[in-house]
């Protein structure tokens, strides 16, 4: 029953993304909806974005299965790699990535517990892998096969978003002259690829009354900024 609930939740994420696809395509920001994306020109100090050069679409990965299954994962594109430890469910969104992307996850449960990885291109599942065996490893690829894992990012920027599972929200991530927009549900881990200089995230709840969002901006493994509420911004920068 827990597995079914997790799958239903991720199907709801995909349905909500389909609703907002047209709006995001008009936003002038990069997005993971297969619309081509645009580089946004932010107004100082990061108050929005407008049209610019095409950028690659974001990569979106869902970690689903039995609620609470603990896992470790490595995510790599051709430029940099990131490692983390989390629990099901989790949506991973890798912005400003350079395809192909490879995701490797290890099931850390002490007893048999389902862990699945769902790789998405727009609204289509491109690869899916599952395991219930403690200690076992699974992987998926986005945009082709990545032959080797890249080294760690020179500036590792991550936004961890938590809150009620049913709180639909919009995230606008910005660095220098690039902006990336996404609508999804928590918990979410955003990786900001090729980060340099100032970075920020603007988080806005779509529906009120569900509960507040909480965001940790972590840079090179250290908490750089924290925010919570229904409409707020977190800011920091690469060393």
C-alpha cells in the first residue's frame, strides 16, 4: 500500500506539470518540460528573467517505492557529479546540466524495501529501475549513456525543499544571467549545475492553507541560507 501511495503521488506531480507546461514555456526561463528553454536575463538583484539563448532542458528524476526507504545516490553529467543520502519519496531536478546524465542509487534499507528510480523527459518515463534488496544498486540514464562519472562540482549548489506532500509550488532558481523555473511538490532536491557567483531561489506556493515550505540552500556541504513561508527568497553565492 505504501508503494502504491508513492506511485500515485508521482503521477500527480506529472499531471500538475502538464497543467503548467504552457505557462512555463512562456516564462523565458529554462525548464524541464521539453520546451527548449531560454536563458533568462535577471534584473539585479535577481528579480525575474526574460528571453535569451536556448539552454538544455533540466533533468528530472523521481525516487519512489516504499515510503521511508533510505538510499544513497550519485548524479553526474559530463561536467560534474553530486552525491547525497535521502529517503523515498524524493524528486531530483538538475538544472543547467550537460547531457547525458547518469543516476546511481544504492538501497540502504536493513530489510527488503522497494526503491525505484524514474527518469523523465518532459512527461515521458525514459528509464525505470527498481530493487528491494538491501545493499543493491540500480541506475538510469538521461539523454544517452554516460561512460564515466565526472569529478565533484567546483561549486556544489543545492536547494533542499521540504513541506507537505500536497503543497504544489513554483521555484525560480537564478545565477548571474541564467534563470530556471519549475513547478513541483516537496520533498525536492534541486542541483544547480555550473554555478558561479551569486545564486538565489524564489519559492512560491500555488495553493494557500496547506502549510509552509522550508528551503535549505547548501553550498559545498555547508548551510549558506535558509528560508520558510509561502512566498520567499533565499540568496547566497559561490566562494
